[in-house]
C-alpha cells in the first residue's frame, strides 16, 4: 500500500501519507483528490480506459493489484444474482456446471472478453430466474439477520459474564478483608491458644471452599434462548454424550501381527544399538523428534526392507 502512486498526479503514499487511493468498476485507481477534481459534477470518464463512471461508485482501494480489486467488485456484483445453492439442483453435476458458468462470466468481465454478450447473458438469466433470485436474496438476508442476532446475543452474554466475575471478585476481596479483621480481633481479645484459633479459621476456610465447589457442580445450565426468528440458541439442559456401555465382555488380549517375510530375521531394537547399526544413520534433530521421527525406527525399517524376500523362490506351476 505504501508503493501506491496515482497515475494522474503521480503522488505517492510516501509523499502524502494521508493519501487515499480510490477505485471504480473499471479497476483503475485514482487518488481521492483527483477523483474529487475529475468527477466534480458527479460523472466523468476514466483517464486510462475512458469508460463513463460516476463519483458515488468510487470506493477506497483495498488491494495493491488493481486487477484483484476489479475482480472482487465484479464477483460481488455477479453473485448477487447468481445466488443459487447446491440444494437448488437435482444433481451435483448440474450444480458444478452452474458454478463453471459463473466463473466463466466473472473471468470474461474481469479480462474484458466478449463484454456485450456476457452482459446480455446476465440480463437473460435475471429475467428467466427473477423469482428464484428474489427468494435466494430473502434467504440470505434472513440468515445474515439471524447471524447478527446471534453475535449480538453472544456479546451481551459475554458482558454479563464479565460483570458477574467483577462482582464476585469484589465480594471475594471484601470477604477476605472481613475474615482477616475477624482473625485479628480473635487473636487480640480471645484468651484461647493462638494456634487453636488459626487452625479453627483454616478449617472454616476449607469448609467454605468445599461448599462453594459443590454449589458450582450443582448449578443447572440455563434454558435455551429463542430468537425472534425462531432459532433456539444456548446450552441445553441435557447432556449430548453417548451413554457408557455397561455390558461386560471378554477382556481384550493383544496378539502381535506375524507374517512371513521370506528372508532372514532382522535385528531388534537392542541389537541395532549394541551392534552399532546407528553409526551409519543420521541422528534425528529436535524438530524431527517432535514430529515422531527416530533414527532407530528408520534404521530398523531399512533393514527389514533390505532382508525381505531374500529366501523367496518362485515355485514351478504344474500343469
């Protein structure tokens, strides 16, 4: 973004840090000052491609490559009408053909290929699927509204949780101060042994802590909240875990896999170390060891592969 240069006035971001690059449907960028100057009357033409543009269609350029900016704008515009989903098609092949058609239209408009026929194709599609487009737009609007409601509800819940935690922290501090003052008063004015007083207060603190933990366990989750759209959101009062099976069956006994390798028996892990096989194998690094690689396992695997099939002989097939 710092390398942006206005193609008209040649002002760069380095020369003017507050400069904003603007872009329209054609994808050619201009600084905000040039846009205000060239489109003072509300409309004008692009200095590079000379196509007619309107001032209210300019927006701040987000991407460094103007081609990317142009494709993003075209994609948003096309997908507002081509808004079908997979469930709207009878087969997956029809849905894939539809997606390919959409990408072809976006590619043509982005690269200025057969613009006239492509726009006619879009207009014909809008006329043929007018009801479907309106229905899909309503569905998308409803889903966006439901998502905003859900996010707002979660935000409110988070603020409530923070307030509850702050109140609990304040109450805990006050409680500790009261307990400290009570302990000091007891030590100052009581005739009992100081050690017995401290032990009594310690036992009371442990008992209160235990009761608080039991109270937390007994807390019942809140009921699900229903939005105005009918969606229920929140923690349910029942558990979704599968029940633990109680049928007692035979105890599982592990049996190692045995197979005929048609070769000599390879050395085991102890032989690899004692017989210095690892002298010819690169030691693993800390990164490789963290990923599960060990030199002795790799060495054993290589020896197994080398010895496998050495005693194999092709048997003659009798006719």
